[in-house]
């Protein structure tokens, strides 16, 4: 397993070139990206955003991109590809105007695009410098990040294998008499032990708490007979996320529970089988939803079937009704139908898949059935 914190510089060089081309194609003179997932994608920097402006400025005319960074935060970018890429760094100290520095890379123009997550703290001063409110770079950055290259897919494979190893160990911690919080703490430690840099989220939904899709943990004591939803994940170097849900039964499940869970298994399998280039995101959602609805449980499936994954746990494409986006090879997303019965129990099965030329590759390989512990 690699422990690299980023990809080789050539990967980022290709991404920057592509970003400049897409920015030009969209009719913008430049792209400005502050810290966050987009900056991590483009130059491998996982630095945080603060009140002092840090940004990548990408001209669309083919000239070199530059970084604007406060001098006191230069060290936070040491693990990035900035130096290896040879990007000019325009550092500044308190009292200087960093927005004018950013403008010096681009000609002031209303045709400037900014990353979606840019704080208003920086957006408004940039707008004043450029003379107009910049546009959101949503179409540019979405197209860049939605199609994963070979290095990203391999990173997602490693993440999937790492979280599979955690689910394989669930019997070490999940048992009646323990609280959700105790089990969650053990799982969080194991997530790191198995190769993640952190546990981004741990959901332990036992009994009636399993009917809340975004329940986290509580002091509820797990009881014999409980159905328990375990949804866990986090980033694996160089920052690509795992996300996998399995459902466990504390002892043999009641026949009605087993019957309903079998329908959920069929729905999840149907959605995975439907994935192929040219199929739309909403068709994948329908493949799962139709199976559940045909069994009379349509109202129990209360969320979309999936979400894209990569540097962010949730990103494009979203597998949901109304999304007519056609799938392309390299798109990576979850398939996670669930059924939820308020005040009783819930269940969810989640795998990450990557669209291939002939269908999809499933990145999680732990059993899908209702695991009895």
C-alpha cells in the first residue's frame, strides 16, 4: 500500500492544462481556486482556507498558473506539487493587498471563474478588483473531477480495500451490551489502523436508530435482536475516500426482516448490474427504486441511490431521479439503496463502483447479506 500524500507532478500538470483549456472553452479569462478539494485536485495541496487569501490563479491563455500564498503559510504547502510544477509563488505579508496580486496574473475582467467553495470573505474583494462578480466555475471543475483517471481509480481501489478490511473485523467490536459510541470508537481506530489518514464518518445505527440514515452514534446499548447499520469511510493517501455500508443482525433476524432485506439485496444488485456507459444516472436510481417499490416498500426508500466520490466523499455525479447525465467510463460513485422503518429498524447496502467500457468495477467486496453476529 502506498503512503504517498500526492500523485506525481505530471498528473497535476495535465490537470492544470486541462483546467486552462476548459476555462477558455467556457469563455473565461481565468480560474481562481482557493483551498479545498479543487485545489487538492489541481496541485495536491490539502492546506486549509483562512482569513488570509490563498489561491491558485489559472490563466486561460496558456500562460503559467501562479499561487498567491501568505508568507506565514508557505510551509503548509510543502507537501503539494507546487514547487515540482515550478509554479510561481506570489507570497505576501500582512498589510499587502493579495487581491491585487491575484489580479496581476490575469487581466482584470468580468470573465473570471472561481471555485464554488470560495468564501465570501475573498470573493467580494476579488470582485472589487476585477470590476465584476466572478462566475462560478462549477461546469469546469465538475467536468474535470467527475471522470477519474487511472491513478485516481487505483487510489479508490486502495480505499475500498481498506474499508473492506474494517468491515471484515466488525465481529471484534459489534455485540449486544456495548453502546453505539463504544463500537464507533473502536471502528474509528480500526479505520486508521487499516490505512486511512482519518475516520471521516462513523455511523452505528442500532435498532430504531437504523431508521435514521444519517444517525451517527449514541449511548444506546445494542441489544440482542437488533439490526445495526454500519456506514463508515475516510480518506486514504493521497486523499481519496472510502465509503461502505453493511447491515448486521445481532442474532438471527426475524423472518419479516430477512424477507425485506432480501428485497434490498436484489435492489442493490439490480442497480450495480445496470451501470454501463450511456446509461443515465436516473436510470441507475430507478433500477434500485423499482425493485423496492414493487415489493410495496417504496416509501421506505427515502434518499437517492448514490453519490460520486473521490477527493470529496460526496461529489458529482449524483445517482438520483431527474439527473439525465449519461455515465462515462471513469465515473465513480456509490450505489446504496436503503429501507427505513421509523421507530423499528433500517438497512442499507453500499458499494463504490467505477464505470468501465463494458459495465462497472465494484470496489467493495465484503458480503452484502445481513451478517449475523
